[in-house]
C-alpha cells in the first residue's frame, strides 16, 4: 500500500489548496516560474 501523498499550499489571505493527484503541477513563487514540480516528483525526491 502506498503512503498518502498530499501537498497543502497555504498562502496569506487565500484558501488552502490541496494537491493529491500525482500529475498535478504544484504552484511556485514567481522567481521560480520555470520550475514545473508535480506531486509525484516532490515525493520521489523526498523519499529518495
């Protein structure tokens, strides 16, 4: 069984965004706008 892989994005004065599909692209700050990081990529990197 795979562990739950969910990313919560908290931004000031905005609703919390929830990303739990492997192919979803995560939001990044403007200075990193060329970075396209998916939920799957993030957890692969963290679990390395």
